[in-house]
C-alpha cells in the first residue's frame, strides 16, 4: 500500500477544492437565471393603445436590461396569452377577464380599460337592445376586446349571429359607413378611439346594468365616463359603463431581472405622459385580483421584505447545528492533518537516526584502523573519509529534533576528535620522515 504523506494529503485536498469550485461555478452558470438575448413583448393591434404602450415599455426596458426588446403587434389578449405559453413571447399585455389570467403571473396593472358601446348617429340606436340585427364590430378573433364584447352581448341576451360585420377592429367605423357601431374595451388614451369620437359622428351608449355586472364579475367594476372626455360634447352626458384592467404579464418562471426591469420601465420612466390613466404604483393593490410575480410582490409590497428577513434569520438559526458540524469537521481535519505531519516527522527522524548509526559505524571503523597506521598517505585518506562522512551527515540530517539528539552530539564529537587525532598523527609522521 502506498505510503500516505502530508504532501499527498495537501495535493488531494487542493484537487478536491478545485473540483468543488468548478462544480459550483458550473452549477451556477447552467442553473442560474439568465436574461434571454431577445425579449419579445406581445402587444395588440397596430396603432392601438396596447401597441403604443408596448412600444414605450419596450424602449424603456431596452435601456434597463441592455437587451433587444421587440414589441410584437398581435390580434390582442388571447393571442398574447397563447404566445406566452408557446414560448413566442416573454412579456405580454392582456385584458383582465378575457383570459385565464391565473395561469400567468401579473407583472403590473397598467391602466383601466372602459367598455364603450359606440354607435353611429342617425341609425336609430338608442339602447343596447337596438344593436340586434346591426353591423357591429366586436374585434378580431383572439382579441380581449372581442371577449369583453361577448360578455356584454350575453348579459343583454343579444345573439352573436344576429350581428353583421362583427369580426372587425372598431377603427373601421371611420372607413366603412355600413358599420352601425362597435363594442370596444380600451383605455381612454387610445389614439384610434380619440380619432373616432372627435369626428362628432358617434355617440356612446350607457350600460344600465353596470352595477349588476360589477357585482357578479371579479374583473369588471362599475364606473362612469365623464362628460366631454373626448370632445366638448362627447359624451354629452356622463355615461355609466364598466371597466376592467390592462395587465403586463409574464410566465410564472420569468427571469427575475426581466420582471424587475419591466416594473422600473413602467413605474420609473415617463410612461404617464403617454398614458395619463396609468395606475400609480401605490394604488396597485386596488387593481390586482390575481397573483403577482414574486419580484412584483416585493416591488409593490416592500414592507413584506421585513417578513422575508425574519424568515432568513429563522433559517440561519435553524442551520446552527449544521454550521457547528461543519466547524467540528474542519477542526477534525486540521487535527488529523497535524497528526499526520507529526507522524511523518517522527518517521523522518527515525530514518535519519538509522542513517546516523551507519555514519557512526563508519567513523568507528576508521578510528580502529588508524590506531595501527603510521603511514602519512594512508592517514590522509582516513582524514578525507572522515571529513566526507561528517559533511554528508550535516547535509542529510536537517531535522532540528535530530540535531538536538544526544546521538548526533556524540557523532559530531567523535568525528571532531578523530579528525584532530588524524591531523596530529600526520604531522608527527611527516616530522619523523
């Protein structure tokens, strides 16, 4: 079995530490969260408010995370929701109540969206029931606008099949005079909505059942569109309606740096200049009816971080036994290493003592032989041999413990005496000659 030395132990400890470090670095590199090279933000109809807000958020987020952020025009909320789950988008804007928002995590509520029933003047449409049999745009398939419109139609018992030209975006009211109206759910800052209502050709119908819808729906709440919001007389009187919320959402496993950057892009930039109804950070709890992403939870509820710190402290207390065990293990390793070092030194001293005995025997043999010798040349050879033995011993015996040993002192004294004796005999022999 190969002899285990301190040098060997040090070598294998060093190798072990390097392996551990490499494994930890590899684990961190491959398992740690990393930002995607390109971030895709699913928005909505080109020119619509989702698309406008998405472009603003994308530009601000690009500066925050130093990644290419691409706003993607889509059909709307349901399409955006599907893109998230298909891995075709990292962030999306969706309308509350139009998709199963519980299957994603909310990054932040953006702004309230109002359900507006827009009708062309002069078509005899005075109430919701008058939409029956009319050409009413309710949005494309896959849009949140369409889902909200379907909820309104269902509440007022208006069959979808009774409507014509329904699969259209509401802005087409400006270009298609055969369209009688539209049911649209959007923010008041929508440029398409403003352009439409400022023509003076359209009116907004009230939803008399708004309180009832508010009572039974977790996403819709009763609200009112104030008089003159879009133009001096549009609407001419306050309009009772319902509102939902536009959310910025992500998958539950979304990168934490991405979510943090998105939150800062929305709430710490100048987005409010473009969306005056942007929900302030401090009012977020009033507008979220589902779960927030963990990063968003900490962002909106910083006081909860105190509880997190308490949990961390409790965890540290709970691991004190482990820390003690680690400390004890380190001490045992250090103690064992000291034992190995002492054992190695003892073995080295023992081996050198054996070698010292060999050197001592050599000098004794020389001393015995010189007693009967008077030849100067032979005596000089004896002297040279003793000197070589003494120098070899000094070079070989490096252990302080051995040099302090009595046997080493005896050897050095005996060698010194023998050298003196040989030198005197050489001088005496040369004088006689």
